[in-house]
C-alpha cells in the first residue's frame, strides 16, 4: 500500500474544513464591512467613556442637544 494514497476520510475532512474556512472568511468580511460603514458614516464618534467631556454635554453644546 502506498503512503501517498489519499483516503476517503481525508477528502471529506478537507471538504468540511474548506466549508468552515469559507464561513469564517465570510463572517470576518461582514464584520469588517459593518465596521467600515459605521466609521465612515461621518457622524461624531464621541460616546460615554466614564469621564466628563463638555463637547458631548447637550447643555453646553447646543448642536448635539437638538436631537428629536
């Protein structure tokens, strides 16, 4: 029996591994696309980070207080 001969289990395992790899790549591409869409939205990315910043206070900055 030749050592280089490929068994049926190896072909099936390769098929499953390829499917998992393609699914993982699609998920990574989706997360990347959503991140780019979120960041390139052009809006302010200032948010609550447990410190007081007057720039995001609606009482001081009327431009962000006009949300309705």
